[in-house]
């Protein structure tokens, strides 16, 4: 079991940045009609080099496309991943709010927790949100 835990955590960490970036790109496109590197620099408070390197990885992985000095677009796979991430984030945040966590802390905690919650855990959270707490046996 221990090896599985660490392996899963490493896998989750390796995909976190891509997930955060595709979600941020989708948000920028929705809000402003386009996403440019400067939007991501501002959003993540990182350097242009960091954004350029990350966008290059997104392109390599088939999640984004861009031309020099052009806007950053999401591929269909990138849009699917962004929607999946947004859904996970919203589920975790809503669940934390149901627990009585403040809005500010729920938003902050959901940002990290969304990457590590399993499908089973997310399904359980959704059940609680939809049907309330399960009855004790």
C-alpha cells in the first residue's frame, strides 16, 4: 500500500501544473476572448520563461497550440482537461463549504486538493452534495 500511495502522489504532482495551466488558459479565453503568455505570467506570478517552458510542454502533450507572439489556444484534449479540472475544483470547493469551511479557505484548499482526490472520493463528495450525508448503519 505504501508504494501505491507514493506512486500516486508523484503522478498527481506531475500533472498538477498542466492541469492548472489549461484551466487558467480556458478561464482567460472565457473572460477576455484570448489568452496570452502575459496573462499566465500575471495569473501564476511567474516569469515569462516559466510560462514559455510550460506552454511548450502543453504543446508537446497535445493540450495547447500557439504561434510566436500569438494567443495560446487549447486543443480539444486541452479543453476536455480544463473542464474536468474545473468540475473537480468546484466539487471539492462545494464540499468544503458544506463542511463549514470559510469561502476563502475553501477556495485555497480546493486548489491543491482537487489534484489528489480520486474518482471514488469525488463521487462520494458529489453524493453528499446531492443527497446529504449518508445514514449511519
